[in-house]
C-alpha cells in the first residue's frame, strides 16, 4: 500500500501472511520420513523394466524437490525484530511475530530491527545566531516505526538517519546564540538545554518521518566555542564572573555598613556628625570590598585630631 505525498509514493506498513514455522517443521519431518519410506520401497530390483526405473528416479527427484521447497521457507524472528516480505519485487507485508515462521520460498525476506538505536554524532562546526563559530554534537535515540517506509522510501535508512541528524543539529544550533551577552534572559544553547533539546527532537522527527523513523530522545552532548575564538570568549566569561562577584560583594558591604551605623546610633554608643559618618562609611567600604586585608591604624587622640 502506498500514498502520494509531494510527488513521491509513501509506503505504509501492513501485516504479512506467514505460517507457524513449528507446524511446518513437523510437516517437513513427516514429508522426509515418508519420502525415505517410498524411495526404499520403490528401489528397482534386478530385471526391472525401464519404466520402473524411470518411475523410481521421478519419485526420488520429486521427494528431494519437496524437501528443499519446504526447507527454504523457514526464517526466524527475534524479539523487536521484523521481516519485510516481498513477492517478485512487490511489497507483501511485514512480519513481527516472534519465533520460527515460514513462507513460500519465492517470497523474499528482509530483516529490519525495531530496537532502539543510539547514535552519537560527530562534532560539527557551525555559526550560532550571532555568527560566532562554535563546536556542537548531540546524542540521538531512534527506532524504526514503519518498516515499509524504511525499506522502500529511502535508499539506506541508517545512512539517511546519520545525515539528517547532522543537518538537524546544524539547523537548530544556528537558531540561537551560544550565550546571553545582552542579559535579556533570552533562549541560548548553553543556558536553555531543555528547550533546545526538545526543539532538536522535533526537528529530527520532522526530517525522518519520510523514512518511518521516530526519535525518542535527542540532546546536546558537546557545546564549545571554536578554537579560534575560545581564548577571547574565555576572557569575557572571566570578566563577567569578576563583575558579578564584585557586584555581590559591594551590595553585601553596603548592607553591613548600613546595619553598623544603625546599630551604633540606636544603642547610643557614639554620636557621629555627617563628616565622620562619611569617613566611617568610606573606611568600612574599603575594608569590606578590598582584595587584601586592611592594615589597622590605632588612633591615640580624639576623633577630631
């Protein structure tokens, strides 16, 4: 069965007509035993006529032909394995029943695995949304859902999968920036893994639908700037980390100074005018925000000397 889609015949899987192999195996044993008995009973004796000899030869050839005919029709289906059956080039159906099966010998069988396949793509170099060269790779779990499409609608479905994984990875990777430089909380390859992985799986399912392939899982396994800009981007990330750390230290220091001044004023420990208050704030900020330990200076006089 096939459908028209975009000018191409799209195949559709259906069940094949096969027979229980164990029953046919019993038939083969019976036919073999019967053939041996008939041949042994019909062996020409001395003085047999030419017709008797020809009849014996015909019986022998017929018995051998029947045994070979039945023997050639057996095939085995393992768990999560299928067999696509064709008759003189025409699709007859797909057999998914596990165990020993039998069909007429002139019907061809092509086995296709329905198990999950795991593919780790090679690292590919692409440009992200902002044009920065990056290296990216992914891991994909896929399986055959329609054996007719996998067998007849593409030339080599495994090679087709590998090529489409790389193409889909390039497409999704170029839609987003590597990192959020503008600090606008946008979707990025590094910071939005769940969104990117979901979109990659949807992209691959759309591309592989023509081959009867379903992608169960897809996710990035490698993401890095290309070597030619990796050094510059590393320095930028380090600068961002330093700025963020400094910002946090300053905010914390301001809160500590505010609490200290409020505590001094509330408990009446010391009364400070605006000038001395400014000086204390400055000194405390230097102590709290400095990279090195402050060197204390003991004031032996008064605050105003």
